[in-house]
C-alpha cells in the first residue's frame, strides 16, 4: 500500500479563492481547545486510565458507525467480536477482527467514518498508510505497541487532544461512580455527566418499573405516586448538577409536548406502575414529561437537549441477539412545529431556559427548525447530528439553517461519539467544513473576511461554551 | 467602522468561468423594470406620499423578517417599538430602537435580511458603512436627513426603483380607499390591489361573522345563505378587478381541495354563521372555497395564488400581546399531490385558469410541485417564498424545480415584502442568483450562452407579466 | 440555427481541478458496456427488427417524459398524436407533430430530457443542430432517411450502443411472445424480462378478477383460493426465470409491509374475488404480498425491486381520455422506516435476498434509505429514479446517500426508459455525473485518484452486474 498523508487543504472547495479564505479561517480555529458538550464516551476509561487493550477493542467493537457498514455488506457482528446478549459465541481474536476491518476499509471511501479513521491513524497514531489486506498485521502490531505505551493512555490523549470539557451521557439512575472516582483522583480533566432520564421518563422502556424502584432507592423513598416521582427526578438532577452536569438530554421518538392535568398524569403514572400502560399512554406521558423537564430546566438552569426522530433498534432479531446501539437505529420523519408548540408557548419566551433541539430529518432544517430557532429566545439549534455529522451533512446544515436562523441561534459542534480517539478527528472535520462555508460566503461577497474570522471563532468555541454554560 | 462597498460580483460563484457568464447575464437583466405582482406594501404611503417618519419606523417596526431575529436573541419587541394590542407600553424613542438594531446588526451576517439591508443602505441611501454601536447615531442622523428630503418621498422612490407595477394584498372587505385616492390623484404609478378573501372564506377566522356582516354591507344585501355569500364574493371580485386587480391570493394551512354538495355547504355555512362550526368543518369549508375560487378565476380570469403551509402566530402568548405578523409564523410539512388533486382534475386542464402555487416546504419542490407544474396547463410554480427567498433558497429552488418543470412553468420573482425600500434589493438578489444559476448551466455546457440570455430576460420580466396578466 | 456540438466536458464542474479529475475518471468508464437492468423498452421492436416508422413515433409518442412538458404549456396530447382510448381523434401527421415539438424544443432547456435529446440528435443521428421552427422539416427529413436505413434498425443500434443486457418490464400474465421470438431468432442480444406482478397482486387494479382468471389459464388451474393463487405466482416466476429474468419489480403506493395470517389473507382474497374489497383491504393485501414476494425471492434468488410512492394517473379526466403513463404520475411523500420494518426484520438479514429500493421522495435519501441500506445486508439502494434521474438529481443522490451508505450499498445506474434511443444518452449522463462527483471528492482530498478510478468502474459496471445477477 502506498504512503498516505492527509492533505492540508482537505475538505476545502477546490476553487482557489474559496480555498484561500477557508485556509485562513481554519488557521484561526484549528488550535482552539475542544469543547465537547455532548457525547457517549465511557467515563470508565478516564477513571481507570488503563491502556486500551488492543486495536480491535479500541476502534471497532465500540463504534456502531463503523461496524454497521461491515454488517451491511454481509459480515456478521459475531465475526467482528460484538458481544452477544443471548449467550451466543462471538469472535475473540482481535487480530482476525482487525483483518476483516482492514480488508473492507475501502467501504468507508467517501464516508465521514472513513475520513475520521484516516485522521486517527495519521494524526493520532502516526500511521501513514490506509489499512488493507496487505498491511493489516503490520498496522495492527504498530497500533498495539503504541497503545501499550504511556503516551497513549486515555488521560494523556485527553490532554494531547486539548479537551477543555467533555460531557458523557448518563441515565438518571446512574450513580456516576467513574465521575466520582475521576474527581477523587485529583486529575484536572473536566469530565462531566449529562442527565438523560429516558429510562425513567419513558414508561414503555423495558424494565421501567425496575428503574422506578431504583430511582426510589437512590432518592431515599419509594416512588409510588406522580408527586413522589417528580420529587425524585428533581433530586437526581440536583445530584447531577453537584457532579458538574450543566445539561439534560431527552431521546424521544417524536418531540410531541403536551401538559396533562395533575389528575390525568397521576392516574397514568399509577397505571404504568401496575404495568398496564398502552402505547398511546406512553406517547402522552413522554409529551408531558418534556413539559416537566422544560419547567425544571427553567428553574434549575440545566440546558435541555432534545434528540428526537429515531426508530431505535429497528432490526428486532438483531436486537434480541446483540442488544441496543448496534447500528440499526433508523431515523423517521419528524414534526416540530405543531409538536413543540405547547412547550415553546409555555417556556420558549423565558430567558432562563436554553433548549437545544436536534434532528435527523434534514427536511425540517429550513422548514421548521430554523424558523423556530430564529424566533424563540429559549430555543437554539443543535449541530448536524449523527448521520448528518459529515462533510456534506454539515454543509447542508449551514446552507439550510443560516439564512433563516443566522449563526447565533446555533451552538457550535457536538462530536456525539462513543469512540474517544475520534474526537479530534470529528472536531477537525467540523472546523474545516465551517471554515469552508464561511470562505464561500467571503468569496461570494456575502460577508467580509473580518466578519468570517469572528464568526469562525464563535462557531468553534464561544457559542458552545455559552449555550452549554461551560 | 471601515468603509463598506457592495462588490459588483456579489453572490456569484467564485469560479471565474461561472462568474464571467453570470456577470454577462446579469448585465442583461439588471436594468429591466421591476414588476412586483405580490407583496404587502401599505398603499397608504403612496396615497399620502408623506416622508417616512424616521429610520426606525422605516426599517424596523414594519419588518418582521428583521425584528424576529432580534427577538430570538432575547431583545423584547417592546424595546423595538413594536406596537402592542393589549394596551401595554412599547419603546417610542426611535434613536434608542435604532441603536439596538445597529449593535445587533452582526446577527444578520449570512442572512438575506443582511444583504438586503446592505443594499438599502449602500444603494438607496448612499451610506457606505455597516451599522454598529459606534456609528449608530451618525447613520441615524444621515438617514433622517435623507428621508426628510423630497428625493426620498415614496412616489419618488417608486419611480427611481423603476417599478412598472406593484400589487398590494387586501382583504375582501377592504374598500381600497388608498388605491382609490392614488387613482384620483392622477399620479401614474401602477399600484393595484390583490383580492385575498381569507378573512371571509376561513370560518375559523376571529370575528368571521363580523366580516360576513361587513361583506353584506359592502355588497348591499345581508349575507345569510351560501348562495348570497357566493354572490357577494363575486361582486367583491368584480370591484377589485375594476380597481386594477389581476389576481387573488389564498393563505391556507393545507392546500386541501374538495367540493361539497350544495346542501352540505349551505348547511355548513349556516352552522358557521351561528358560531357552531368545528375545526373539521373549517377544514372542509376551506377545501370547498378553494374549489369555488378556482371556478370563479376560470370564469373571470383573475390569476389564483395559493400560499399554504404555515402555522400562523405560533407563539400564542406573544400573539395575544402583539398581534399577528410578528415573526412567529412557522411553516409545516405540506402535501400537494393528494390535497390538490380534486381542484386540478376539475380546473387544471382549463386554459382559462392560471393557478400559481407556493410552498414553504422545500421537500415538495422536486417531489410534488415540479411534477404537477410540469404537467397541468393551468398550474405554475410560484418563486421561492419567504424564508426561502434567499441566495441559497432561490438556488435550491432552481436546482430542484428546473429539471422537472423547466423554466417556463415558473413565474418570475415575487418580493412579497412589507418593507418598501427593500424592493430593489430583493429583486437585485433574485436577478443575481438566477444569473448565477444560468451561468453555471452555461459553464457546464448544459445550455448555451445565447439560450441563457433569453431565459434570463424571461425569468426577470416576461414570465411575470404573462403569468400575472400585467 | 447555429451549428451545435456537444461539449466534451459537458456536465463537469467548471473548476479546472475537478474537471481534470472528472475527465480522467470518465475516460475509464465511457466505453464500458451498457448494462440496463430495469426499463420499459418494448421487446417487440427487437423481435420484429423493423425500421422505426417516423421521427414522431420514434421520439415523441412513446415518451411521456417529453410530451408532458408540451402538455404543461397548453399543447393537447391529441395534437401530439398520443393515442386516445376513448375513441376520440388524434393527430396523425408525423410532420405536424414534429413541427410542434421543434418549435417548443426550448422548453427542455435545463432539463434532462433536453440533454438526452441533444445527445440523441448529435451522437446517435449525427444531427448538429438543435430543433426549432426554422429547421423542423430539414431535420425531420434527415431523421426519416436515417431510420429507414439498415444502420438504424433496432438490433443494429442495440449492438452499436454496446448493450450487454437489457431488461424489459412485463406483467405476470404476459406470455412473453417477443422474448420468445427473439430467442428463437438466434440473435444474441441479451434481452430479458422482469416479473412485475402488480396487476395481479394489487386487488384494486381495474379488471383484477379478469387478470386472476387469466393467471389461472396460464398456470393450468383456476385460481379460486389464496393457496392456489400463491402456487400460480410461483409458477409464473419460474416461467420468467426460464425466459432469462433475474428480477421482479413492485410498484406500490406505499412500501407498507405486513404479514397477514393465512386465514386473514385467504378470506381477504376471496372477498376481492367477489369484488367486495375495500381500499383498506387493498392496502393490507399489498403489504402482505410484498412479504410473500420477499419470501419467494429469498427462495428462488430473483432480485426484488420496489418502486413506491407515486400517485399514478393523477389527472383522472386525462386518464379517461388517454389512459395510463401519460405524464401525470405524481410522487407523494413516502415513508420507509416503519413501513418496511416487518419485511426487513423477516428477510433483511438473509444473505440470499437482494432487495433494491427506489424513491421519488428525495427527503428519504439521508433520513431513511441510506441508514437502512447502510445496515441491512439484503437491502441495496436503487439509483436516482425518474424525475430525479437528472444531472442535479444524481448529484443530490450521491451527496445525500454516500456518506451514510457508502458506494457499495448502491447498484449502479438504471435508465428506466421507454425511449430506446435515449439509452446511451442516459447512461452517458449518469457516467459523467458520477465521474464529476468522484472528481470533486478527489479535488477535496476525501478519496484518492486511484480510489476514484476503482469506484467509477464499480458504479458503472460491476455493481449493477453483481446486484442484478447479470
């Protein structure tokens, strides 16, 4: 395999005028610290600070962005060492797993996973080849050697990546032992939790009653009424805030919001506790709980995030075999204008609330989300999310959102990753794509060069800190 | 603040070949007269022809495109002098209002409002700086001086802008006194009304029965049956035609069309008169009235416009405080193919009808609207509307529509503005973006330079005159 | 009219770097054989191998892409010689028809029909002018002379176009006499049928019971139960396979999939046979039949195609006059994630199935289809279809699909045409647009030049052969 170097102008428009501007703008932001206000890195790796075990467990096993592509081409998750929850066998030889990955690396051509991996190999690990069948063993050994050295320990990388703050995502009934232990260790890396209460607010969750029982244990009082439930949630939010959290997160199928009467919601809650809730009940309970969460955020100042519009674990046979987050969460058409009206009418004019809304449905950018964020003071628009966190995806986001919502109703970048070493790669892509977008505006004389430089720094650093209160 | 001049090649692709073609094409259209067949300028300003009172009332107070952005960043409408309907106080010092606007001018970077304002200051008023906190007073005084002079009277600007025809938008129960007075004044500016009967055709309108009573007064006979109602509407249409109107306009939530039986509709009408109509009744009555309006247009030749897909006054608390058109009308997903089938089946093959359809839902451009306009002889596609009337928005419109509907099923540009001095700015943007789109086609050898020049003039001038019968 | 030559770099980005790469990539694919796995060319023309009768019947009458545009501008289908089914008269002078077409040729500026026609005239027929009113007769005569010569016989053109395989689309009750006769003639052109059972699987089809009776005749046994019906369909599939078919095709309004119980479906089938089925019954029967077709494809290896989301024959008055496929099939919003879940859960993990899914709703590319194809091993994404088979449409397809599904979950190009001589024109456009897309990725350093060359050949030739088993 030929030597492969990242091009310094990668992802920029080839037009020399745009490229010149993009380069200059990117130079202003490339070295700014990383602020990562939303993601799914396991805090355990920083608590233990142990070496990553092997290249397969570092790159492949935790990253459903990656293994779903291999699965789509007929490679079984077992062959890739993805653990099974039904007790079945999975591959355990990391070298074999790595070889499959390397032989199929060409599948990632033209995808964000491909460009992130290219960056990780090149910049993070100094490997100047793209993996393939021929160099699989060599690269594996090189990576193994590096991750065994102290230079590649998680905390060392955290500092090398210049991460100013990193938020994890944690269930409402998580006791945050790793966050606790990081704090107690005296290490100064800022790793904070985010309060994600879906497993206790969505009554359709598997084992919801078990989660409610646990919620009662953690808050010192059995939760047997709606009032008790609300009190318990408020206690957990306070605990998360004490542990450094500045935000909450809500993953819902639809962003439907609607306040039930006290009587309705209490009776619905008790019905759910008895295991009798119907799907339509869950829909209304979720709608009500978004209202409650907005109310609490307005009061306690936690930034509220909503990530709606995904049919989680679409492939039920695979889910039963391998569990959630296995690359088959599939977006659905999402409606915001009518669904969020009640919440926005009630809390959207309140300056105490920051509500950050995301989408997987790009048709809503110009139709619903930019007009909403371009009006309601409380609402901001989250960055291009998940499948749309990509070169074209971020470009389309800026193209569809900016003209209606401007730059200042957006909140910078989220890497949203489970793959720790992909963090600098993802931020680099976002910074480059934003620089290129701004460079295009300068080249077309829509904004000036000086305006672009200010905006670039805001998009990269200032807006995220302000929006997430970091 | 540094001197700021508009770049002669602004909004054109930086590629030198595209830019060369775009420039040449734009040169053919830049000086063509403005035809403005749809908008919301207040005819009163031409009737009185008084000086605009001050920069705040000229630029800020009437323009919800502008103040919604400030509101989204936490600036209250009161601070911006937007009148309240609930009797509350609002700011009244235009200098203070202007200062807030100037300090926040950077929020419009990258938005169409920003480029329109840049044009208005530069080209209309000769002000070669962008407003900011530092120059706010100076620019205010400069503007105040200019608008007090005879050169900046409304009628003088109308001629200077080279407006060949300007249509306002007027309710069916408007007596058009300002249009009347303009005609009587002997001034030759062509300002015509457009018949927009929503407040009498939508039975869910606030005070609908009052509007119907007024309709009866204006047509000389109490409206107490559906037949009487139709007769009254036909009379009003005839009055509007006598006053120069060539078009009607219909703002509906969904473009659902369906003809009720005479018996059904008469009974529904009487139910509504008694104040007993349900939301579903309103849906069907609107659907029926679109059929009726198409029938009348087929007979009387008035061009029929449909502007659907907006949740008006989304922010109810703000609506109750400040009234409609305050920057919180939010688009919704819109369906045309099935909703408009009945109307198109009945009237869409009739050469006497011109039906111009708009959308705020860009996902319908390639999916529904271009295929419909590319088939039905009566149907034409309105230009990129409202949030999509922007550099990227018009570009996406041409990119999504042209390949299926061609250029000749579109109808030129609508400025659709309430802000009179933004008219030349908006037409200039549209002409530049169309020139750039055509230049790109020439550069990619899809059409020839000669074809582009013909199409450009058609898009700018001939199609709008033909479609709107001006 | 001025001489008109196709530009060698047409459709490529004007940027010199992108253009250089695009040109080099296109040079690798331009001469590859054409594989046409899905289309609507009439096999009769190859069975008879008679000269095309005249330019109007070659270019205009069979091509609804073309005459719908003329119709949209007020030209009647009768004037264009489109046959009527209600017995009314239609124009029969091909010279007159041709003149109307030539005079209105400018309507196709900027459309794919326009660029295909330019190619057909220039490359296939060596005519170096664009048709217009002035040259209409001259071009007509030139074309007439050519199509009367042996060089332009259908089989000769098939070889000249270098078509390796061409699939037609045939109903389940077609006896395939032309395919039969082509085979018996000893000619080696590979023309194969595709099994499209809509007229027997959609119980809402006009004359469905007649079709079922015919199905019984062809399979030797009256079809009077659901079990008998399934057996008959399996027999017809086997017949099509013997005649060379490798694929099936299913045109449904919505891609809803759902398995009924044996009892439910049998009772529904009998109800339909008695003519008593309701619209909701048809919806469920279609959903069930997609499950059955997936089951059969999993067993017999026929590639399954789904083409959903079209309101066929939208213009009912025109349909009653002129029949189906007359340019007024209009797309509708289409939902895949929830609708296809049952089918994908049941068969989508099975390596024996290849399921190729299409859309007319571009908002589903990034939201639903790319995530689904980027996960399920059985599912592949069909190319940009119908209205979206265009320069911008294919570009948007690659831009929206690639980052999530990669290149290798797509299946190359389909020309999907009824207009035989448009085949090389359409493949040329697709090859150019793909080359340009890949050239853009190289220019932005997202993939390397060498990677682009490999991918280009796969997109043009290898993927289609593999996916369609050709």
